[in-house]
C-alpha cells in the first residue's frame, strides 16, 4: 500500500479523478483557475519595444532556471547561454540579424546556443529541439516576470551563425540557435492564438473533412 492508503493498482484512476476535479467544475466546464493559466500562455507575445529599465540579476537567474527546466533528449542538456548586457555587443548582434534591431535598444540579450558534442548522439536535430524547448520556457518565464521578449532566429542561416560565433567567440562545436531580446515592455498586445483546425489531423493524415476528422 502507498502512504495515502491506495494500492499501486488503483492509485492512477484515483489520481486522474482528483486531477479532473481540480481542472473542471461540477458542470463539466473548465475551472476559472485553469482558464487563467491557459490565458497566460496565449498572452505571451513577441515584444519588440522596451521601456527604460534594467533586468536585474535575480530575474536573469529565473529566466535561465526556467530555460533549463525544459525537456531534453536523454537529458543531455546541450543548451548553452550567453548573457549580454554591453550595448556595443547587443548592437553588433542586432546588425548581424536582419530583423534584430530591437536588440540594439534592449537592456538584455540572451543568445541560446547548443553544443553539438553534448547533444544526444551528436545529432543536430536533437540539439535544435532541446534548445527550442528551452527558448519557449524562457519566453514564458519572461512573460510571468512582467518582461517583454522576442525570439530572433539565427540557425540555419550560415551567415548569421558565423557572425555570432565570431562576435561571441564561440567554440567550433557550439552553434548559436537564437537570440532573445528582453526588457521591460514598451508595448502591449492582446492574448491570441493562431489555432487553425485545418492543421489538425486525427488518427492519420486526411483531407476528407475540413476539421481533419
């Protein structure tokens, strides 16, 4: 028997029942608390305008902790992070990224890299998946902290990769995947989703029905 008096055999159904009660009201509708959490995810937007003010060290640590809480293939954790505050470095990176102008005025930049030597089976695809999961965690954490952030792709553009490797003195095995501009938000955007039922297929790929069923 487990400590709560349940046997291992019946623990899972009871846990699922408890979870359902936490998620839904008696009428079967989703609870307000869950709706708020989902709304929080929808409220994460790309913020490209920043108000004056620094991002303190405690916030930077929280951002990195959240990033490194992401899933990783075989827990290899190939992600590596370069934290940048110097305006001249931020401006140099902004100049190397065609859509990265906001980095030149952001108080903080984090370049998310992956070490190919550390990735599962040394596979680039695993590295990119791991780093992308870390980036999304970092963006959600920034939103939770009341900060604005914008994801700027670097890989696979070879010219951008080479330029950031040069600016940041990265080892040969370390690939810059993306730059993140972070600061106090200077613009506000409404929550939204780009959900499209035409992009969803059920059980197998199908074009028979509009909703994929």
